[in-house]
């Protein structure tokens, strides 16, 4: 177990060394792409070419959609529709994209509205591929809302159209969708057949679709209890995901492998894969955050420059008006008074615009800080998860050493005197290792980094001085661990934990009906 632990920590350390450089490269690529797209939009606007403007908005929408900045993606898709009012295949494509965004956001009513508009236009145009994609998305909407009959109806219509078009990619996706519906209905044999069909169509197609289908084949075999087949499929999915550097699919495969080994009873292997999955998940979160923060930074800078340019233009207009007023005043006082009144009115309007632009700058700055705060919260959540995992590792280690100590103690009476003395010496060494407090010091240090004021606040509110063991118990309760897990960490019985909790309650200002753990979590 110690070797596995060291391996996982080493892998995480090496990954963190390369992650910073990768994030910088990702950020530069996102910056360059956004600047290129914005430049194309500005050029099209200067040329007043409505078709190029519409295409620029569409590409920007797809860019934000890829980064999951849904508000910006939706806004740019709407700009495209405002310019390209003709109901053609582009209209169908954009409405399907808006439906998919709202499906991901779980706004199923809005998603259905966009998709029904898309379906109506694609039917009027006799646009078969558009109809097939829309039916597939509608099927997914009904699946998420647990309307499985309607989901199967739309997916089967989509499947029929893709068959007539001989579209292997569409057939692969639709068969996978049907398998997913039957998986939700717990009809695993039917789901497996559809996943197999999906794989046959995707075998020579896009790698991301192929990997996802293989993962589904592994998962459906795991749920059916066929762990060896599940293991084969999932390992194949992991290998393909690693070859294509698809982190989301790598994470999914590692999670499924952990579940499979847990089902096989090999909890050590399950723990190892789960730890690998946690590392990949952290990498993916940091990569996505790097893309998101970089895009928002560039977006903020672009908006700031646009606002500054508008502000400068308005200022130039004000200067022009002033010069005009001076010339007019030289001609006639009456005319100067009239023009002065108009100037005052325009100046007030311009200043109002300037105030609005400044407010837009402040709002852009606030949006940037909101993104940074969200990224910081994700980092804290990761650290809390690491702390809990470390606590469970201590419990596992203590349990293992206790079992070894007990076994050696039982053997000492069955052998000769020399062996007996040696076994006694080994038992003493193990018990000495179990009593080592270094891990407690390290754990409390981790805890103090995440909850720096917890112990000080606890000492202030306590009615009587708390012992070191009571402080440890408070820390473990604050980590939201169960009495069983606490007993394993402290190497005591569950009854001893219950008595310790009872004594702790007497030293804290808590009512008899209130929950001790809830009180500490809210402290």
C-alpha cells in the first residue's frame, strides 16, 4: 500500500510540473484564436458585408460553445439569426446548437422550443440530415426528463433517416443514444446490442465517438456482472483515449476501471485507478480553467479597448461641437445662444453615454473577478477532497498494521522460544509505528491550511479546556467522517467514539437536541 501511495504522489508531482507550461500554451492558443475571430468580425463590419458579419458571429459562437461560455455562445448565435433571417439550413444548424446548449444547462423547456423550431423548418426544406440531428437531440431531451417512450420514438426516427442517408457517424451516435435510453430502463441486454451496433458504425470514424461507445460497452458489461468483458473494453477505451490525449475519456475510463475492480473485490487496484482518475480530473479542471480565464481575459481586454475607442470618438465629437460653437458665436450672439443650448443638450447626452461605457468597463472587471473566484473555489474543493482521502489512508494503514500485530501475537505461542522472542520484537516495532504521531501532525497541518481559524474558534466557544484527543475528534467530525471511520483512524471501538462524543458535547455550548457534527460543520 505504501508503494502505491508513493507512486500516486510521484505521478501527481510530475504532472503538476508540466501542467503550468501546458496551461500557458493553451492560454496563448485561446488568445490567438479569439483575437483572430474578433479581427475578422471588425473587418466585416467595416466592409458592411452582412454575410461575412453573420459568419463571423457564427464562428465566435462556436468558439464560446467549445469553451462552455454558454451566455456568450447564445448571444452570438442570436446575432447570427438577427442578420441571417432566412430560414435555411444555417437556421436549422443554429437552432440545433441552441437546443444542445440548453440541454446541457438542463433548461429542457427552452431546448425543446428551439428544437421544435428547427424540426419544423428542416421538414419544410426537406432537409433530411437536419431532421435526423433534431430528432436525436429531442430524444436526448425526453430521456433527461424520463419520458422514455417519446425518447425512443425520436431516436428511432433519427436512426431511420440516418440509415437512408447511409451516414455512419449519425448511425453510431443514434445507436449509442438508444443504448443509453435502454440502459436507463435497466434493459442491459438490449442496451448492449445497440452499443455493439454503434461500435460497428464508429469503428472507422471519429475517435471521440468510438472511445465513448467502448466505455459504454464496458460499463454495461459491469452492470450486467460480466467483469472480465467489462475490463477488456474499458482498458481498450483507456488506451485509445491516451493515444488521442482525450482527458475527459481518460478520466471516464479510469473511473470505470475503479468500479470494475471494486466489483471484482480487488479494492487495492480500484483505489489506484480512482487515484489516477482524481489526478486526471484535476488536470482537466485546470486546463479548462486556463482556457476559460484566458478567454475571459482577452474578452475583457477587447471590450475595454472597444469602450475606450468609443469614448475617444465621443470625446472627439464633443471637441468638434465646441469648435463649431466658437465660430458660430463670432457671427452672432443670438445664434450663439441657440447653438449653446443645443450644445448643452448634446453634451449631457454624450456624458451619459460616457457614464454607460464606464459602467460597462466595471461590469467586465466584475465578470473577470467572478471567474477567478470560481476557479479558486474549485481549487479549495480539490484540497478538501485530498484531505479526506489522506484521512481514509491513515485509517487503512492503521487497520492493516493492527491486523498484522494481532496475527503475530497469535503466532508467538505456537513456535520455539527463539522464534517467539523474535515475534515479540516485531510486534513491539509495529506497535511503536502505530503510536507515531507524525502523521497526525501532518494531517492537522493540512487541516489548518484549509480551515485556519477552526481550532482558535473552537477554543473560544468551549466551556472547558479541550484535550488533544478531543481536538482530534473535533477535526475528524469537521471533515464529515462517520463514527466507524473515526474509530478506524483512532484505533478504538465505535462505543469509545460514542462516549468521546458524549463527553465532548458537555464541553461545548450545544443543546441536547442539536447534532454535534452539524454544530462543528457550521462553526
